[in-house]
């Protein structure tokens, strides 16, 4: 019999370097798994979090095991390179911080044992990721298991895979299900019994209603084909029905199982995504796994909370970025009915020494998650041309990965997420089955309407190509509020305005095969220092600690959820200096009424977004009603703007406006394009941008822009561009820069 024992307790941790072959007892502080050493310094800004090799040690007695059986250790996530020693013997190593790996401990096991595991997130040139806008947490940050099996058992040493693969083919009302197993130490001719549970096939000989089949082992493999009559489809959020396949070796009683779903999907260049032959317009989120104060060492309860928040919002798809997530979260996606984009951390910077690592990480991703019906595509890379542009080696690496994915899993698509600067005529666009772009019009550059134009132009130019929106977003610190929100102000108000626009854009373009918000949750990026929150990317619809649903969250709920509700925006914008204030309400109901202090002041019919103007004189309670559903906020009239709501206080904003502008000479009020026309101006601009890049830990790299994007950026004024970097560029710096520009004649 197989046993699976959670092995998370009674570990010791140390950053001190040790020689594992000479250890005689555990060293360090007591910890429990999951654990990371970067849960604080990986989220506090500065880009200086500890990256190095640390050690985990643990003692344990010989486990009960079958005669001639084996003992394995399973690690579900060790960041980023792991080595496993038992009683001084190296059992194995693993390169890649996000996938499952196992080591065979049988030969080294004793009555009393000392286990030593190193985790190393040091910078290197061959293990991805090495350059990206998120923290690379170190540690044993996912569960560890001790597994015992009889000598003849289903494979444990095949790229961390479960040893069982289930594929289905829908044939009318039936499903032909192929269950294939890999076995170790099992002679040819051994009988394997298969079953599919969850099928209503009750007979007198089969009272449980399970489908039953047998097969014999040949060259370490056994395969059975079973037919499910009147198959119940896995139908996304509508009905995420799961069957269970089991396999048992008759001679050793080793038994494994896998849940699976029967479904079909397709993607049309004009009509988007189809599930089981029906249109299924995909709109959802991307997810990073980490949390405030916890880092990547999250629990199952935390993962359940994440899924509950995503489901409540009404999303039907998740991009699990930018790496392989915990197996438990893929299971949650299956059970809830999410459509999943799964990917490896081949991101931002191609490394010529990293090809083998991309191959191993993609192999593990696919083989470990091949049974999850929620997954529809394998992501080959993300924004891979950011740091170095395109190259022959990069392209060849992607060809290899694309072919590998199709070989390992011919039932799913391959995908890439391209950086906005990548030309739409790049040969990388046509390499995978489907492509999406990461576009930030209305945040980093351009205006909100430029997103609409980009898709319209792409569709007109490439009518036969599939296209999606894999990232878009705007940072928001919930403390920051504004009656006049604008791009780059980091207010919750602007983020809500931004996302309401993007949702309206999406509804009018069914050909967008999937749209994924960047990001569902704020996440750790230790090199960042923006929006009055160092160390955190604040593009999440929900705060880093999961305690605040930002107003933009409810814009998605209005568009996507079937659960009736009404939400009033601006509950954190309490102090208001304007005499007439704007009130925005999100609801999936068709009519909303607004009440001030119990008196109705307006009613509107509309679609998702309702805006009212309300005169204010003192303390007020504002209530929105949509049928039986209500929400309310409290606000008060004040004489002056509350400076706590502003990223840059009004004095500094006024100071910006008071900077000298000499007639006929450059200033920070001029556009980047006008400044660059002068060699002296271009040099000043490059110097200040280099400083910004260096302060960000170079997460803002030098990249080659498309002509259209460069023209859009060049239209931006320098003061607006620098305004978002107030934590890096002081007003004294800007004054000096303005004075220097004032000496340069306009061309």
C-alpha cells in the first residue's frame, strides 16, 4: 500500500553555510513548512532582499514501509535550486523554483535519519526567472511529503508527474477515456485494474456504477480505454463536473487516482473562445501567489480565499503567472470551473545558457498538470524580448518549446504573452497557437482610448489571427483618492475609471480570445518604489493582505457576476473639498436610486456604471439602492483637500506649476519628443531616465519601441512623466533639470 505523509513540521532553518556530508544534528531555528526567508525583506523596497543558499534540516525515524519497498520525498516548491541530502548522501537536486520534484531516499534510509535540504535563490545565468517585476522568494515554501510504496509501484521518478494520465475524446453523447500509467520495478505481464468513478453505470455485477477495465504492463506502461455513456461535460462555471480515474497494481496493491473532466474547446479569430461548442467570452485575472508578510509560503486556506475572491467577482478565467502554481490551486480551478492559462517563468530576459532549464520547466509543468481540465494552454514565455530584444537563439528556443508542448500534450494550445513594444509583424507572433499582448495604454503611456484603437487596428491588419489581452492595469494605493483622477496618480479613483473603460472596450470586441487583468492581487516586487508603497506592485484589484477590495473590483463584478448587487465607489474618499461631488455606483441591476441622508436625490437607468452629482455641505450618508440591494458610504465637506489622499501634496503640485518657462526655450512642461530634438535635451533626458531605471533595480529596462508606441510616448510631457517617480526624483532634482532645459533653445 502507498502512504503519503505530510512532512511539514519540526524543521530547523539557517542562513549559515554548512557541509551536509558532515552534519550530525539539525542546525538553526525551529520553523514549519511552508517557509520563506524573504517574507519581509522581499516586500519592503530597495531591491536588496537576501538572495543566497540557506539550509533546512530535520530528523525522523525510519518510516513503516512494505518489505522491499521504497521511500521517496516529494517537494512541491523549493525556490529556486534545491539539493536534498539524507544522512550525508546526496539524493538529488532540482533547478526551478515552482514545480514538484521527488527524490528516492530508499538507499540512504536508516533507523534514525538526518535530512538536509538547501534552497538557493542566488542570481545565476541558467535558471529562470532572473529578471522580472516580482520578488524571487527563497525557501521550502510549499508542502513536503514522505511517500512509501511497495517495490512494484506507479512511477514517482518521471518529472514529478502523478504517474497517471487521463485524456478524453468526446464522441456524440459518449466520451472515450484513455487512462495511461507509468510503472517502476514492475515486470511485463503484471495486471493493472482501472476504474472511472462518477459514472452512472450501475448493473447487478457493478453496483457502484463505476467503469472497470484491466490491462497488462508492457515496458513499464499500462493503458486502458473506457467509454463513458451519456457523458457529463466539464462546463466551466456552469457545471465543473469531475470524474475520478483509479489504477491499481494487482500484485502489490499500489493504487493511485486522478480527477479529470471531459470537455472540448476551440478559439475562433472572430468569435473568441468556445467551450463545448458554445461561445464562452473569457474575462478574468492574472494571479501572483504571494501575500503581505507571508511571501510565497501560503497555506491551503489562503489559496481557498484567493479563489473565493476571484469567483465572487465573476471571473471565468485565470492566468496563473508567471510560473507553475501549487498543485492545489490547479485543483481548485478544476473544481470551481476556471479556464486556466498555465506558464513557465521564461520571462523578460532570454539567457543563452538557460535553454535546458526552459525545457525541463515546461516538461514538468505539462506532465504534472496534464489531467487538469481547467488548463487550456501552455504559456511558453512572457515579455521575453524586454531586456534583449529578438535573436536567433531566442526564436530557436521558442520553436523547441512549442514543439515539445505539442509532443507532450497534443490536446492543448501553446501561448505567448508579448510585451507591447514587440512589433506586430514579428515572427514570434505566429510561432505559438495563440498570442496575446501585455498593453498598458492609459497607464504607462497613451490614453484609455488607445487600447480600443490598438485592437481595432490589429484586427483590421490581421483579420485571420487570434489575439488576446494578457496584461493591462493601473496601480492604486487605496489611501490615494481624487475628485479629478488622471493617469499615473496612483489613486483608487483612477484605477476604477481605467478598468470600467477596459471592460466596456472588451464587451464590444468578442474576437479578444481572453482578457486577463494585471493583477487580481497586489504582489511583492522589492525593486519597486511607487505610489507611496515601496516593494509592492499595486495593480491588484484586491490589496496585498486581501483585506481591501478596491473599487475596480466591483466594476468587474458588475460586468461579470450574475449575483445581484450594488456598490458605491469612494468609501475611502471621506473628506471632500468640492461643493458638488461625483458619486459612482457599480451594479449589475438596470436601475439605481441615490439617497442623501435618507432623501432621494436621483434615479438612473443604465448599464453597469451609474454616475451622480451631489451637492454637499457637511457630514452626509449617501446610499445607493438597486431593488432590494443597497450600499452606503459616509462623506463630509471640508475646506481644503486632505493631503493624505494625494501622492504629491498640493504645495508641490503648485510648485510644479510655478517652474519657470522661458519663451523659446525648453522646460519640463515640454513633450519628450520636443526635448529629444535637441542633442543637449536628449542627453539630459537620458540621464534622468537612467537614474530612474537604476533606482528601480532595472525592472524598467531599455527596450526597443515600435514606431507607433514611441510616437505616443514622445507626446507625453516631461513633468507628467516624472510625476510618477516622486520617490526617486525630488523637486530639487526637477528644478535643476528645468533650469538646465531653460538654457536650451527649442528646435
